[in-house]
C-alpha cells in the first residue's frame, strides 16, 4: 500500500522531501513520520507521512506527536532550566550543586558520604553548567528498580527522582573530576527534575508544561507520554517477529521525564528551535544541552527504547556546506513513531533535506500557518454563537441572548468581562460597526420572530452598557455586516415568505440605531453577507435558492443616503451545510471568499473578485475533506481560516492563503476536541495574530479557545 502523506510545503521543495522521506520509510519499514523545515524562522515544510496507527491505518498528520526521547533534553529540559536561571539571575557556571553554597546544600550529604567515588570532594565542584554539558562526571542513567529495592518501595509508582538520585550517588562513581572531561549521561539531565523543582518551587512536569511550554503556546502539543492519548498523538510502534511495525499500548512517562519522556511533532520542534534562535546566541545554546560541531551546527537526536526516534538540527547564520552552499538559518526536524535502533539514518536524512532547501528558492513571504493553543475558557450551556473580534454573543440554554466580552492580551490569555443577558433570542449575530472601538451591535430573532438589534457600549475593562434597540418585522434567517465606512450595520434577512431583504441601520456616535434604506430581492434559502471597501464600496450577498445553487450579488452602497443599488452577480454549483462569506484582508483588492460543504459533503472554498463597477468574477477554488458546521474568518495578510466539524466530529481549523489575483492555497491545519457548534474570529494584539474559536463541546458547554497564528 502506498504510504499516505498530508500537510504542506513549498511547491518546488515538496517533491524532493517526499522522495527522501518515502525512500527512508520503505527501507526502514517505518510506520509514520513527521517532518518540518524552517528558513529564517518561517515554516516552509510541515508534513506527515504514513500511519499514526499502522493497525487502524490512521493517517499521520503534520501536527501529530511521537515520542522524541533525548531530544527532550535540548528542546524542553535545557531551555526550561536556562529560562528559569536567567529569570533568577543565576550563573550556571558558578552555581554549585552540593554543599553549603550549593543549590541542594546538604540535602544529599549522607548519600555522597556513601558514594564509591574515592575523592568525595569532586561532588562539591559540580556546577549546573556541568550537568548541561555532561561534564559532571556522571555516567549512565538512574535506576528505578535499584532505587525501589534500596528504599524498600513495593509500588514503583511511588519512587521519586530523589530516590533515584540517592541510589545513583550511593552506587555509582564519578568517572572523572567535574569539568575535566565530557561523557553523555542521562542522569546529568535527569537530575534537572530536582534542580527545576528547587529553583521554581514547582514540580519539573508542572514548570516544563505550564510555564516554559505555555509561554510558547505548546502546552497542549508538547506533552509527557501518557496512557491517555488524544487525537494529536500518534501511537508508538515496535517491530514484531516478522519485522512489521505494530502499535503498542501507551505508557505514562515516569521519573525519566526530564531526560527523555516528552512527545512532539516535527513542526513543534522547529517552532521551539526558531524561538531559541531568536532568544539566545549560538554559544548559549551549546550550554543548554545542544550538541555542536566545529562549524556551529547545533543538533540533538533521541531514541526511546520501545517507542520513537527523533532528530533536530539548527544551521546558524553564515553556515555553509562543505561545497559552499549557504544553509543559513535553516532548521530541520524529523520524528518517527518507532525505535529505529540508531540515529544515523535520521541524521543523514536531515543533511539531505537541508541541502535541498537553497535550490528550491522559497519566497520570503511563504510561511505555513501553525496554530499555537494559548488559553481556554469554559462556560455554560448554549445553543448558538456568534463571534466578532473578542466579543461573543450566544443563545444560551434558556434561549436568551447572552453577551460576553473577552479581554485578550499579547499572550493570548482570555479574561472575561461583564456577562449580560437579554430576552429570547435565536439566529444570533454580532459585529463591530467601527473596529476602532469595542462597541458592538447584535442582531437576532426575538420571541415573536421579529428582527431585533441592540447596540452595546463595551469599555476597555469589559463593562457592558445597553444603549439602544431597534425592531423590524418577522424573519427566518439573519446575516449581519458593518457599513463600508464603519458607521452602521447592514442586515441581510430571509423573510417569512423566503424573500431576501437588505436594510441599512445607522449607528450614531452615541450608539442610537436608526433605520435607513432597504432593498428587496427574490426568494432565497441560505444567506451570508460580507462588506467590501477597496475597489467597490458596498456589500456582497451570498445566497441559495430552492435548488441550493450558490449565487453572489454585489450591492453598491450610498453612504450619504444609505441606500443600495444592485450591480453584478455570479453563480456556482450546489451546496450543502452552512454558507459563509468573508472579504480577504488584502490591501487594495476586494477578493471575497465563500465556504460551504459541497454536494459530496466536502469543504469547498471559492474566491471571487469584485471589480470597481460591481461585476463579480470567479477566480479560484479548492476543496478539502468532509466538513459540516463550517465557519469562516478572515485574518490579516490575506489568510482565511475555515473552522469545521470533520468526519469524526472534531474541530478542525484549516488555514488558507489568498493572493491578490484570487489564487488560494491551503497552508496549515490543526485540531481540537469534539464539537457540535462553531464560531470564530481573528484579532491582533501587539503585532501577534490570534484566532478565537467559540465551540459547543459534547456536553453542550462553551469552550472558548485562543490560538496564536504563527
């Protein structure tokens, strides 16, 4: 069977990477692998190959993690320890481990006294840097079984790393005087379990995940091995007697977590290396457990005995190959979900991949979108949701309108403002008339099925004040968008006789709502609307008729009279599911994107250009897999994000890049948990882009998630 591949790469680089990966996987009978490449901090390859589970034939996706073994030392333990020491002003080359001035003081004095090392004074020379450099004189790993036996602990789950270290000190000699040599030793990094605990007052696991990895947005992705694998984690495999990979039951990571207990995808690893490169110098990185050759290449490999193999390399600025090819600031990571017995094949693979990058001429703007989960807020039951910016509006479990403003900082942290509730509401919608303020307008069906609008003043602290209401006649469906000039909102409705109507509602500076012009059209079924404001100042409606065929109409908008005029229109094929339309955020172009489930129940996106005279021209289209409950949001730089419920009922975010000529390409994906409703929006904070998703989980409760778009 042909190995499947998923993910993204620059077009001229992808065939070479595919060829190299598949050749190795077939030669080594590897079940699955993830591969990632960055250039100047931009992700240019993020792919998965083969199987996350060879038994069920679950495809390996680029964000799926495998066990990375000792790569943990270089991407988690060393950097986490270095971050902590820097924050506390500790010099690792001076800070001793044992003795009165040491980090542990006399905590292990009794154990050192029992050590078989002839010169006990050597222990009091060990510094924190010696541990990171494997220069402490330690050899090998701590022994869980030995510690359990020494301290008569029947249940090995109760053995701590302190027990292991005590046993190590009492049974192992230092093989050289600290600082005079170097010998790779798992225990040198394993002991950081105790070092980080002593420095931070938190357990190693807690600090590594909830402080260090959280600061990178990877606390939901780079995780300790666990028996409870989520949908982002690939199964580990072993070779059976016939040499065929078979999945094994996952295990909880134990006391060796700091030395090799984490799992990650290749794209997670390159995100960490890009951050390290931007934060530290090459010499500093060498001091936090990275291996370096004499020309400055930084690398680390990892094998975990029954689970996985990984290798990651960073080529610093100015690095050239032996034949003079510039490999500056290229990082490559590979991870597979089986123990290959040796690192060498992956190291050779990485060296081949990095040499293919310069010849591919990857454009400076090309960058695959990675979704970095930042924060989650849990709420109550709800039926429907709408989200614009960081303001969310719901039809709650009682069928009433509920509005929640969220404050989002530059770390993506979500903080609730005042939660307000109004009357009965369905078909809830929300927009900001003017994006220079947080004030919002909601449009919904009230208890009598009438269209109702409410203007809300929202302060910077999250306080909410209801300012004005307006009511129109009964409707079946509602869509909402702001004026092109940001001084009001436009409702697009399907009436009780299935008739289409646009109404302009002026929103004054004091947040009074005044009904202005309107226009009617023919019968419709599905409705969506987007504002255009570059070449064409107006709105574009996306509708279907009884035949469910997609139709777009451009309506010019007279800002002075607040009236509409019908201009061009265009049609496409039939749709299923929910219809969405957004304007791509491209300077000087009115490119709109429609998204829906097509007749095969697959996600389909179509781009359309709205010309200055209102004529609509279809430009390009793309499809993905099964999708229902589609939501679409526009992000800066021409990106659009489709948030969908996939075939397994899981929230899947898919990023697309739209060009000024309307061409569209898929450039990233990620997944979260089970969902039954979705709303999303994009915001910017201090130069960072975030996606907010408001979803209803399997318990019908709100789960608000912030994702950094990197």
